[in-house]
C-alpha cells in the first residue's frame, strides 16, 4: 500500500486535555498485574474475586495482544490502562525498580 502525504490545515485547533477521570468498569473482569521472577504476570479476575486466567511474559505487546484477543477486555479505556500498566511493569523490569500497580 502506497502511503499518501497528510495535508494539514494552516491553523490546527487543539483541545486541551488535563483531566478525564470518568471510570467505566469493564463488564468482563478486573486485572491484577505484578512483576515476579523477572516476568510480568497478569491475573484476570472475576467480580466474584476469583482468578479466572493468568498470563505471564517479558514483552508488553504479546501480552496485551493475547489478553485482548482472548476477549477479556471490553472497554477501550481498560485496554489503554492495560497497555500503560504493562509498560510501567516492563520499565521496572529494566530498571530494577519495584512495580506497584496503579488504580484504574
């Protein structure tokens, strides 16, 4: 596929975004993420507080792709959260810092 150049208007109007805290619960699950034994581990948990599936790996992209492809994530914000947390966990693997999962 040949890419075409993008044309921009002379003046670009940006929307300033500072805070957008609307929380939408994913209907399928919540996630527990940790770093253990030099691996990123992701627990898929039901709202009955039971672990229903577990994934682990070192690389962010295969982890989030598999979790999303397996159908666990139903909300775009939850997918974005998963990506941000996996990258934070990966950064801790690289730097040796302690990973602490942030609240959604």
